[in-house]
C-alpha cells in the first residue's frame, strides 16, 4: 500500500510540475507576443509620422506633383477634400487641387498635429491626425483653418501609398 501511495504522490507532483511548466511557457509566449506587438506599434507610429510629415511638406511646396508619390494612381479611388466634395482617381484629384487651391495661392503651409493615431491590419493602415492649413492668396489675403485628416494606406511592395484620404474642416464655431 505504501508503494502505491508514493507513486500516486509522485504522479501528482509530476503533473503539478508539468502544469507549471506549461503555464510558464504560455506566459512567456504571451509576454513575447505583447512585446512584439508593442515594438510593431512603435515602429508603425514612427513610420507613419514620417509619412504624414512628408505628405504635409510635399503639399506645402505648392507643387501638386510633389505629393504624388504618396498616392496610389488607381482610377477608381476616391479622395475627399475640403472643396469640392470628392475626387475620383489621382488624375482628377491632382487637377482639382491645382485649380481650387494652388493656382490662387502664393504660399501654402500644411502642418500635421501631434495627435497622430495609427491603426494597422496587415497591409492596410489608417491614420487620423488634426492638421493646420495656412494659405496666402495671390491677392494677399491669408486664410488659416484647422482640419481633420484621415488617410487609408496600403502597402504596395516596399512602400505605403494612400488609397483614400479624407480632409474636412469643422463647421464655424465648432
């Protein structure tokens, strides 16, 4: 009877150790996963901060061809701007922004705010950030406005490109 009790006791201890090892392994895996996710998030935040700042700098040149590298050129894509309501494809966007904004501007400065939010799922990411636009017209009139910006990015090859963006201005007084 004693030998049977010893084996039973050793079996319980052995199962306990095995359960502890499995639990520690799972905890280690979870910590590794969480660390990798945090590292990926930090990397994404830095990458998209650089992209957004580059996009703003490109639009601030006043040359509509400067930001072209940030945009996908598919004809069916839709881009929303402050005016007019929508552009369909990069070609229409390029021509519309040139006519609506850049032809009448002597200076333009677009600046992204600090509150950049990045969400990513695989090869798609979306960014939101407040922006500030200063436009000096050729007639000397200066317009400043705060904007809301949302960009939807797709990774194509080694590059992230905008497949949709939405720029809007809050109503006056909001």
